[in-house]
């Protein structure tokens, strides 16, 4: 049961943000900076962000060569360029706002491993560089003249380098968002799972010890990504679970650094503290990974272990020390869904695995929508 003080002081706010990940916290910070006298509350269902914000691989990327070519199969050139521009500018925005040190950002570049299956993509490398030239004003992709020093297995025929990608520490990113939220006077409640929205009354229902608590807001922002359909069932969203594994420290120094892509971007790996971080493989079981349940898919785990043993470390593969999953959200296209669902209720969701790159900018779009109401 709520006390008199709790009902008086904790339940009414000018803005309630549902979801305390990258987008939710970014929305709260930017809204509070515009309206410092208004009260902003963030409700997060987990102890830490529940989806993928602190469970991702920390890739500061905007799309590998083969990913961009795949996008061109289903989208007009103008839309593909717009997607890349949005992601790259999003990365520049968070680096400018928070600084590389606080993000743990490392500008080691991006790399894509090319096997015989992806080899035809090399013939279109110059075409893609020309397409993206207005954004970067120099070529983005180039073939490394010598990649054998990396020690990859014989399947790897070439490695494509991207000088504009990088890596960051996902935990540091969330930490700096928490710090700025606190500095701006944003209230954050964790372990507060929103179970229902009553849009006409602008009420968010949260269950606590079998009691339904109703938070009242002037405006509501839904930033729960793959979990949004539990609040707004009409949404076109498909969840996508992603597996990430980290090995024990290697006994020898890993001879490469950077954000590495494999299998048309569905697999990714990087060197963190001389450990291998390896993740992805969702394309091996799309149906099984279309879930909001956290867990480890054994088919995908075996696929990733095979890549580690045969491609990345064919002579001396380390042992896996930890593994986890995160939940992303996808839709009919790769654009995030930023729109109103009801008067004074708006959402920013469906980031398609690009939350690191576009989370801050997507939050800006959401805040602009909220300003209009």
C-alpha cells in the first residue's frame, strides 16, 4: 500500500519515459534541458537497461560493405544513403556531446572478412564509395593489401577496411547517461515494469508487490523498443534476440584491434582487453530468435564457436568465459519508428540493432514530437 507521502510526491510528473536504455535516458536528458522546470520520470523494468543498451557488443558502426549492398537490394539509393548518414552523424553527435574518454571510444576502424561467398561484393566497392562520397568526402571502404598477419583461417580471402568506424564501452555509455540524467534532475526508477498505458488519461500502470500503481503524466514517451507491443499491441515490431560471448584472456596478444564484421554483418567480433568478444548469428535461426525471452540459442552458439575455431583463431582458440543475450527490435524497414500513438503519447522504438549509432538522435526526434503536443 502506498503512503500519503508517496501518493503526494512520487506519482505525478510532466513527462514519464518508459524504458531506461539509450533512447529513454537520452529522451529524458534532452527534454529536461529544454524544460528544466518540468518533472521527468524514467521507468525501467530491470535493474539495468533490459533490452540491448548495456548488453550490446559496443560497435560504433553504420554498416559494412555487404550490409549496404544488401540494403540496396530492397531500398532506393537515396534511402540507403540517408540511413548511413543518420547513423554516422549519430556517432559523431554522441562523441561530441560526451567525449571519447567517457564513452570508452576507440577509433581502430572497422573490418569485414570476405570469403568466396562475399567476393563479388569487392567488384562494387568503388560504386559504394562513390555513393557515400557526399557524406564522408573520401573513400570509405578499401581492401587491405595484406591481412595474413591477422592469423585468420583459410576461408578469409580478403579484408575490407573502413576507417570511419570504431568501438565503445556500452557500460560507460550508460554510466554517462545516468550521470547526466541525475545532474539534470531526472528521476529514474528501476525494477519498475510498466504493464499498461491508459492513453486518454495519460496513466502508466506499474505493478509492485501485486499492487497496481498508477503514475500520472502530462506526456508519455515509450522507449521500450522490442517490449513496446506489450503496451501498444498494434505496433509493427519483431523482436530479435542477439547472443554475445566473451572469452577468457588470451595467453598471447591478439594481433588486431577494431570492429570486425563477418557473414554480411550478422556476425561481429572485437578485441576487448585481449579477450575475444564474439556475437550475432541471428540469421541462422530467425524464427527462434524472434522472442523477448532472454536465453542462449544452442544452434547459434555452435555456429559462433565454429567461426571462432575455424576462422578467427584456427590454431589456438580460447575458452568462453561468459555469455549473454540482448533483445533488439526490427520492422518492415530499417528506419526507427518515431511517432505519436495518441495525443501526448509518443514513441521512439524499432532501432534495428543500431541503438548505439542512432539512439541519441532518435531521442531528439521524439523530444521534438513531444514539444509539439
